C-alpha cells in the first residue's frame, strides 16, 4: 500500500465557506445533469460530519430532476438513523428537502445488530447503483482518514484493496466511537469525479502532510490523493 509518489493536486481555495458551498453545489449539479443526460440516472455519494451542512443546504435548493438521482453515503456509523451521530440523519435533515426531497436515498444502516452482520444487506442495496458513479464527496479527518478508512483498523487493508469485489464492508476504528459501514475504495473510485471538501486551517495542514510521500496505512486519505482511476478536486475554505 506504500505510494511511491506524492500527490500534486492544488486545492481550489475560497474566501468563505458560503462561497465554497455555492460553487461546489453548482459544480455537483452540473455533473448530475450530465449523468441524467447520458444515462437517464445520476448518482451522488456524500459524507457526513459538520463540514457539508452548508453544501447540503445549497444543493437541496438547486432545480434539477432529483427524482432520477440516487444518493447514498460514503460511510455510516452503526447507530440508529435518528441518533445525533448518524450521517443519514444529517442527510435527511439538510439535503433531502426542498427540490432534492424527490431524490432516492440508499441507507447504509439495517436492523442487524452489528455492521458485520448488516454488510450483506447493504451490499445488496448498493447493487442498485450503476457501475459508474457521477459524484463522490469526501471529507478528511484531522488524523488523515477519509470515508471510514482509519489508520490502525483491522479491515483497512481489505477496504483499500483495489481488487476487492466488495462494494462495502464493516470497519471498526481503533479510536473513534461506533462500528462503521464504509464503501470500499474500489467502489468509490468507480466515479466520474471525486471532490475532497475541506474547511479550516488545520485541515489544510493535514492535507499538506498527506500530500507528502508516505505510507497509506498512516494517512489513508493518500489512497484517494495518489490514485489515477478517478479525477480528484480539492475545495477548501477557512
């Protein structure tokens, strides 16, 4: 998993989060419209946390045929969808409303008691997605994780295996709370465009570190930054 070269992607920087949200929502909408034109269906994979709230709000108000858009998550904590820690709760509250209320949402949570037990059903649900995704939006943690690719997790090697047949898998972070369900790296990379959405000076410092040559095992976001399968754009605001 060691990468021989460092990433050379230059972030697009914005003065404010509002300006970033406006531009990124428009860029995402343009790609979804292109998917609707070419395939009659468009797909959007989003991430949780506080960073994308403003983006979700902006996206929800954009006028396009959301009834033909499928939305799912890059990863999810194995908690009830009404838990404050649920990414699904965040998506339903801030994105699946206004114009985007008509979009179809694929949940990564099942009634199974563990993520491991729910993986097969989640994989079955994800089979509704086309082979090629239109847009994937990822965040990045202060520890250099993205999706639920956490350094030190037992399933990390499997999650980052580009030859895995798994669309998703269960993963337990060594430090962060809750088991997770995450899309595999191989599935995330089968897409037209990845956006790495970052806010805050500290994230810029982490990104700078991740773009240096080093092992993916210690900063898994390098698996996104240092691959050639899918184009990656980095959007950053203070």
